[in-house]
C-alpha cells in the first residue's frame, strides 16, 4: 500500500538532499539573486510569451512552462558551455502547503543523454525515499518533429483500417487528434497492434534514445521499454519516461526543446525535465541557512561521469557533506562552481582514476593530495569532515 499523502517538510527535505547530491541547484537561490538585480521588469517580461499562451498545454507542460518563466525572469539562460541543472518545488517554508506538492528536476542547455539519465536517477532516489517502495522506470522516444509527423500518419492509417473493430471512442478521437486516440486505445487495453513510435525515429532521435539506454545500462539503472508510453501535444520531443509506484504514475519526464525556445529565443536551448506530484499536508518550518559543503566532486570524461552517478547514493546514504555537477562537462567550469561554494576539499576523478577505481582528494588550502580507492570511499571521506 503506497503512501497517499506525505508531510510537506519530509518532501522538501528529501528533495533538497537529492538535489544536492545529484548536482541540482534550487531555483529559489537563482530567483532571489535575480530579484536583487532587476527591479524594473515589465509585465510582458514577467508573463508567458505569446506563442506559449496560445498553445494547448497538458497539466505537466503547464507546470514546466511556469518553471521556464521563473528561469527567464531570473535571467539564468543556459548555454552549452554551462548547462543549468535546477530543482524546484511549490513547497515554501513558513507557508501552508498546497494540496498537491510538486517537485521538478530540469536540465537546461545539455543535449547529451547524461541529462536525462541524471534526472531519472534523482527521481528514483526521491521516489524510493518518499514511498518506501522500489519504483518502476519506463522509457520511450517520440522523436523529433519529423518523427512525430511520420508517426502521426501511421496512427491515422491504423485507426482508419481498424475503424470497424476498435471502440467508437478511439475512432472518434482519431478524427481530431490521433495521439489522443492512441492514449485512449492504451487506456482501453486495445493497443496490442498500435504502431510503436520507436519504429519511425529519425537517425538523430534514434541516436539520442540509444545513448540514453546505454547510460542507464552503464549506470546500472533499472528500466523497462515503454512501447505504449507516448507524449501528446507540441510541448514534448524525443526521450520520455515515467516513474511508477504500486501501478500508479507519480512522475513524468521528457525532452521539451521547442517549449524552452519560446522562453529563450536568442539561442537554441536543449531542455529535459520531470515533474513529480503527490498529495501533501502540513506547514514547513522556516529555512535555516545551509551549511558549507565540505567536498566538491569534479569529474572528467564519460567513465568518471557514470561512476559519479552510481556513487551519488552512497554519499547521500552516508550523509557526506558533498555535492557535484554531474551534467557539466567542462572541468574548468566545475572548478569555478566549486570555488564559489568554497568547499575545503576537492574530490577529483578523470578517466585514469575511473579505470583504476580511485579518486584524488585535494585539500584546497594546502594543495596536498592523496589517492583514495573508490571501494568504501563514502566512509573514508567522513574522517576528513
């Protein structure tokens, strides 16, 4: 029996912990800085772009659009050199929580599959903590615009050919929205012969999907292929996924490049994100200033990145005072972020260390370095705390 309602303070504390260890910055820290910088924002700048206001967005896309509006108003436009990994919630300390608590994880500015993989891993960790059950992860790909158009034609042909055997509801929906018709067929359990979107992927979309599956396998992340997992509407593209507990979807995620570009029109923006929703209750105590983090974990190369994803839970369970920027490729940028945090220690892993199963611990004050084996590293770091 999964939990139907979870105290708001528990949700906030666990989301904050997951965000820290997987390298997600709280949106509140970005918006508070922006509020100090810009006072004369116009009403048009504060609202939705006209193109977004005209879109028929589903409830999750509406939530993502609200997040993007905050990001734009905070002037935190991402770049490929410095992608932004951000978490956000509607739970505010000192206020009564809304009936439906929302926690979001987003990666802006990263076109690589590692962005999707880190969000999925963060969600798995949070869902395990909140529901005390092992979640099921289902992944699929709807492809890019070219793929969606091709898939829409296949669905249209499918419903025309089977109009005499399918439920009337499916046939009626297919005349206005073939994706809605497909969702209806799935809900009514008459989708055994439904065309799969992955059979129509463009080369670029197929490569993105294969890269995600490779990342999930290399990081030992459990998942299932969701043949009937589809995304409807113009907000979503390419990889999509859901997190289920007890047969119920609790989180949904997808790429949403086109939606993000409406908010950041000056440059193409790659974006992926996920939204978790759960009934909640209670009042959260007011925030206490976060303690300075003792360790900043920096890594170079895919081998080190994959290991860092697997180690995140070890560090979190051991309560090591550590954070990392898994999705940031540049070592220089990772060191810059560590400098801003003023962590006393750097934990460094490159390809050589990843292959050898070790990491370098550097004391930033003395520049002294020691090599630590990865086996049991979380407990070893406690002696330096």
